[in-house]
C-alpha cells in the first residue's frame, strides 16, 4: 500500500484527509492549514482556564493585621 502520510480531520469543515507527507497539512476542501489552526486553539482557550486572582500580599497583610491586633492585645 502506498504511503499516504498522516490522517487528519479538518478543524473547520470536518473533512477527513491524508497529508501525503507534506510538512503543512492543508484541507483539500476548504484550504485551511491544520498546523496554523492547532497553534491558535490553545491560546484562545488559555484565558478561560486561568485560576481566580489571588489577593496581593499587601491586601492579605492588611486584612490579617486586623485579626492579629485584636488577638495580640493582652487583657481581653
């Protein structure tokens, strides 16, 4: 059997095709470069995966200092 390269599925139109050993697999139906599309997808998803912002150390100290001051005062 002839070497057809790697099998791909177009991320735009869904067409299944072989890259025929080419360095940049391009969909024969819509012309989309699959490598360029793969590189862009993770960057687009990245902001959605970010963890919630943590409080800055200065704000944490300010909030923590109120509690520590009351606990540190003798006689109460």
